[in-house]
């Protein structure tokens, strides 16, 4: 049996040895090697970036690795944090038969359920497949109707422009529903195929083992971000903002009114010679521009005051949702067009929750509180000295605050918690 270690976000390293939980020489490594041989442990490294694209890329690479191993022996995957999402996504790329031999244990993993926007839902392979299916159906439907019901005679179907236009129209009619309903049709078609061939029922994936602390800071943060609804833009402030646009818009109109006549004279071939008449024309244009500015400012202020409220009522919530989605996209590492439907400690796949003993739960909380308590005086000192040092406050905070003092990163540093993870990984796949 092989054991694959998958790290989480911001936890990668070029070296295979060190004090990170998945590296040789760590607390977890020492306790795991008491039960298994080192040559049976595989350290899977990926970029560790907070990006859904990077996680999907890592999932494909992990699936390629597991395909080679699962042919001959079983595999136990131990994944931490977003490494759990990598492991779960990896199962999609595995053949149903290979999934039987893969057992996944996640520690502190925030499982994301996402739905991509229409512009991000389709890769090139799927679009080509949809185009081929739509073309075949369109061609078949067109000629069945044409020859079967005599809508056109065989002599008319000689590849004329009318026939081509009708085939293209049929292609669009068939292809559009396939593109729109693809998220619904393709997964169900795959399930039906597995059921017909007997694989869907025969090769059901193993349940994932889920280990998570109820006070995990990273999970709580992502759950709070998912519930976040920022409203920095109010209807009244947006309406006031529309009103303030009156003066700039009036200024633009006055500039056009001043330069416009001069440009028109020039386009008509009138040579502007510096003379008394020219100065008179410029003065007239200046006064005309001033009148335009005054009238435009008054009229636009009145119009924007009236219609600004009408525009602000639907526009303010839309802008607030846009800002909220930008914040969420940054926190979850997903593309701007992707909607995060849920953040859960339990995956969509069949899972088994491994309860942490109360002793471990309490010890992790106490250890974290003590560590953070020791950091508070340092943070206060740093914040008071930062202005005098003219230093980057955020950089100093990052240097003072350490990730390994959180519950989320302390699972593998606690001996009893490590032993629970090892027992889960080793005993359950054999049961």
C-alpha cells in the first residue's frame, strides 16, 4: 500500500526534507514511518497557490500519479487544507475502477462547491464534442424531415445555399440547448452510461475520512467570507454622485461649444487670419460656451437629481454584489466569473467524519491561545515602533505572526492528533 501526502495552500517547498508536515523529518513523518516504510510514502507537491485553476491543475497531475499506482495496489491519500480539494477533484479524473483502490483522508479541508459562469464552463474539448454532436443531429434531423416528409424534393437537395442555410439553422437549434443545458445533461449522461455498463453501481468510490477541528480558523474565515455581503455603496450616496457629474459634463459641453464653430470654419476651408474679426469670433464663441456651460449645469443638475435616484435603486445593489464577488473571488482563489455556492467542512463525495477526542480539541485550543497570547505584546510593540521605523506595517505583522501557531496548521504538530491521523489512514483502509 502506498501513502500519498498532499499539502495545502502556501505550504509548498523545493526540498523534500524539513519541518513541514509532509516533509521527511517532521513530527507526522516520524510517527507515520513507525508503521510504514519510507519507500511507500509519496510526497506530492504542487504550486500551493490560492487559485482554483492551480488546484484543478494539481488534481490532474495527482490523478496521473494515482492511475499508475492504483493498477497494482491500494493508495491512501492524506491531504491538508486545500489539498483536500485537490484530492477530491482528482477523483473526477480517475476511472471508476481505480477509485475503489484510493482512500482519502483530509485534515482541516474547506470544501468549495463552485459554479462557473457561462464564459468559463466549457473547455475546448467539450465545445468540439458539442459541435460534433450538434452537427450530426442537425444533419440527421434535416434529411429525415426533408426526404421522409417530402419538405423538399431530392433534386432540390444539391447543396444549394438554401439547403446550407437550413442545415446551419438546424445546427444552431440543436446546438444551443446542448450548450445551455450542458451542466445538467453531461453529468447525468455519464451516470446513465455507468449504470448501463454496470460500472456505476459496481465501482462506487470509497468514503472520504474527514478530520477537522470545530474552531479551525481558516475554515471559519472562509465560511464568514462566504456569508459576507459588503454594502459600501448606498442609494443616497450613489444618487449624490450622479448629481456631482453635472459640472464635469457641462464643462465638456462648453468646451465643445467653444471649439466647435472654429473647427467647422476650418473644415469649410475658411482661413482664420489673426485680425479684429477673428478676435470678435473668438469672443462670441467664448460667451456662447459660457452660456452653454451655465444652462447645461442647471439642466443636468435637475435631471441627474431626479433620475439619479431612479438609476441608483437598481444600480447600487448590483455594484455592491460586484464588490462582494471580487472580495470572495480573491479569498477563494476562483475566477471572477465563478460563483462559490457553499463552503463546507464536509465534501460532496460520500464521507465519514472522524471525531477528534475532547482532550485533543481542548489541547489544540489551549496551545493556540497560549501561542497567540505570547505574540500580542510583540505585536503591540511592533505597532508602536512601526511609525518611528518608517516600516511596512503589513510586512512586520507577517513577520511577527506565525502560521504554525494556528489550529489549522497545528494538527500535524500535536503528537496525539498525529497519531489519530496515522491510525485513521492505516486502519480504516484495511477494514
